[in-house]
C-alpha cells in the first residue's frame, strides 16, 4: 500500500506489522488479520491464476470475503478501515468500481459508518481542491470520480453529485468571463476543473442520466459554453515537433496534453453518451449478466445519502502574493502552469495500432489507468511494473498503448510528471518480461521519434538520448545499428548524424570505451573517436607512464632473475666438471691395469719378454 495518509498513525495499518519485532505474546492473530485485510483489498480484481490475459477477473467469493473482514473491523470500532478503503479506491484507481461496490454492500448493513466515510471523502476533496500541489489535484480528481461511482452504487444521491459537477463547471466559466486582471492566465486551472468533471462522467453517466436527465443536459450545455468561451484551444508552446515530416502527420498536432486535450476528451464523452455510456475499459459490476450476481438488487436495499457540501474554489491556488506591486503576468502564468500541468502526452503510433478500433473514450480511460498507476507506485518499481501488467482491468491487449503512453509521458512538455529516470527503469523492467512483448512497439516509438529529430524540441531530444543510452546500457547495447549506418557519412551538421554521435558518447559515459568499441559495427566506430584521456593534475604523474615504468621494472627484474639462474647453472656445471675428469682418469687407469693384467695372464709372450729374449 503506497498511501501516505495514516502511515504513522497510532493503531494504523502501516505500522501494525511492518518494522516491529514480534514476540510470543504480541497479538500475532490480530496482526495477521490486519495484514490479510490489506492484502485482500489490494488484490481485489486481480487476474486469477490461469485466466486469459484479456479477461477481466471478478471473483465474487473474494468480494464476499472482503465484505466480511470489513464488517468485522467496523464492528470492532476500528476507524482506520475508512481511510484504508479511501486510499485503495484512489491509489488503485483502475479498481475503483470494485471498491465502490464494496462500500455499497457495506452500506446495506452499516449506513452510519458509510455516512462517516462520505463525510471524510468530501472533506478530503475540499482540501485537495484548495491545495496548490499537483499530487493533491490528482487526488481531487479521483475523489470526485469515487463520489460518482458511489452514486451509481446507490450510496449517494445522483442529484447531489450533478449539483457538485455543475458548480465546478460554473466556477471555471465565471473565471473565464470575469474582468479581473490576469484572469486569462487562469485557463490551466479552469481547464483542470472542467476536466475533472468530464473525466468522471463515463464512470456513472448511465445511472446519473437516468436519474437526472435534465441536470445532465444542463451540464452538457455548460461544458459546451465553456469550451467556446475559453481563449486558447491549442497550446502552441507545448508542441513537441515544429513541422510535419509527411502529409497528415498526426504527431505534430499534439500539444502535450495542453488545451486541446479537454476538447478531445469532451468529444469522446459525447460519443460515449450516444452509445448508452458503454465503456469496455470500465468494469461493469452492476451488470448481472456479466458478474453473475445480483448486486443491483442488494445495493437497492441500502440507504441513499445526501452529498455533503463541498466548497468549490473560485480562483486557482498557489498564485504569487501581491505586495506593493502587482505580480508580473509571466509570474502568474508560470505559477498556474506549475500547479496545474498538462495531463496528456504525445501520440506517436497510428491509431489502428493503439486504439484497436475501439471508441475514443477507451483510449482516455486506459491512459488514465497507466498515468495514475505510475504516480501511485513511483516509489516501488517492482509493484509499479506488476500493477501495469496485471492490474489495469483492461479486457484487451494494451501493449502498444502502454509503450506509447510511457513514451508520451517521458517526453511531455514542459516537463514530465515524474523524474525521467522513473520512466527509464520501468521501461527496462517491462522489456524483460517475455510475455508482454514490449520491445516491438517500443522500437516503433523510437523510430517515429528518430525520423522527427530535425523538427523535435531540443529538450525532448536530450530526454530521448538520456533514455536510449540508459536503455541500451542495461540491455547489453543490443540495437539494430545497421538501420542508422547511412547517417554516419552525412555532414557534421546533419541532425541524424549528430544524434548518433551524441548517443555513442553517452554510451561511453555509461560504460567504457573498449566495451562500446566491441559492440558497435565498424561504420559506427568512426563516431566513437579516440580513447579518452584524463588530464593530469599539477604534480601528478601520468598513469600510463607509471604503468610503463612498472612494466619495465618487472621486465628488468625478470631479466636479472634469468641471469642469476644462468650464472648459478654455469657455476654448478664448472664445479662438477673436475670431478667428472678425475672419475674419467680413474676409470681410464683401472681400464689400463685391467688390460695389463689381461696381457700378463695370456699364453703368448709379452713384448717385454720378447725383447728380453732378443
């Protein structure tokens, strides 16, 4: 569980079983029950073992077991269960309909506790709406979606939710039509207010349209009026590419999720409304044919609560304080842009590869799933990868969409929502999963970016080089270099050649020169340059010369040892030579004596006898 709220609260779930020694009488049973409840709530809706990848998993028995555990915690007066359920619903946003269903089932038997939960959620929503932190703004958007899901589960009155949505759109419209100074610089805030409303409609549009048709029509007219009233419909300063590289280039029409994102989302929601609010990417838990359980009849037995009063802000938070002089318009614009950054990203692949012929609203819902999961689990890379693979509740193959969203968020302007290294590490871990097959669509995104290098924003070019060099250094520098060989012979000022040269230089920084030299093809080795030499400090000796001197000393020592060994061998040979001569002389004398004895013992006369006779 990645929620920051209640992490250190006394008796909370975060410090009840983590980081403490457990003795014999420490209440192991209670600790195990709390841990079991957290694990069960987080695993609700996960794919069952052996289930197909494109099948939404909804285990009715798991929901019933979680319902029993929650009711037991409520009966024991444990207040932490309220915050735990809200954290799960917000930070595991793809499963929000499941947690809304669970809260609705609890409401049947525990309406007072459910009323307290609604009050807590409304208080948190009001606090996040008035905050200046982007993280709180994401939480406000998800809390508003949760209230709409609770209205679909018969926990909240649909009329109260519609009134809250209308109030937020009215506040945004009033800010755009006001005559106060710098109000035209508030558009990122007003767009965000309307975006929160529009993004929540697909989750409960069917139930709220049936319960409040006139209010829904009035809300639709208010959104249309706001879109016509706002001064900017496309953020030119957030364009990632300056010009088209081909006729009808879709990538150049992106503004990194700027002003055009709201218009595209609203068009997709209106299309969804004409299709009876059917969204394939959202679990339809109240559909009895799909779930096989009569949840609708059980939820109808619960008490419907009124929506608490939520103060809607009339101006953005975090504006520079006005002193003796009015703040400069650029200061106001920068503060609003920083507090309410763009939400979308860059679209690189063709729609047929990412959308699969589905309605446009499915693309927006799936993109929200991925972005919210990255934000909730950015501190735990393993859990983030696990959730991206198995907990997005999408009943179709979304590998291409996942790669494009990750790339689009990493290359978003003016800056990514997370540090660039967060996207680098997640992409590397996803590429190491064989069943996901992410490298193929990822290479498609790289190809689309590479062909647009001459028209790419310089900031994005640097981010792309940072990611690609890190990615290759973690995957043994395996890359189809032959596709870029033709750019090596281009002039020095060619953008493609400059990109390749900078990539090779970054690879050397992350590895070493010899290693990159072995991996690159011969054509690319010309971009590598000579082996880098480290300049010496004053008074410091050259390490290469020191190494050569050490080698020379070793060679001299080896030669001296060989000479000493040769001299010792010669001295030994000289000392053994006289002994061998004496032995040879002694052996010769003995041989002469033997010969004389042999001659004296012979039958014939000897030479001396012959001479004597003569």
